[in-house]
């Protein structure tokens, strides 16, 4: 997928909640995506929910959801 596009996006943290072996992070992001095949640059603006789980002592993304703001 990343060979087809180039992301230029910044993430901003809205909330972080730690519960035992899970972390819930609510973020928003804004920037642009370059579509390499056409050269088009399209705006991106999303809200995200990351759920991290601790696995063998390391935090890993367990779930990721997003929706477009516009």
C-alpha cells in the first residue's frame, strides 16, 4: 500500500487511558496524501482510536479505527 501513496500527516493526542495491560488513545490527524499513480494530493483529516495491548512486555497496536472528519 505504501508504495502507492505517500502520507504527510501529523497526529495530535486528545486522550490516553491506561487500564491494566491496555492503553486507549484517542487522536486526531491532519495532513495530505500523495497518490503516486496520478500525482494528486488529497487532504486528510481523521479521528482515530488506537488500542494497545502489552505482549511479552512490549506495547503493540491491538486495534485501530478511524473515521474521516470531512
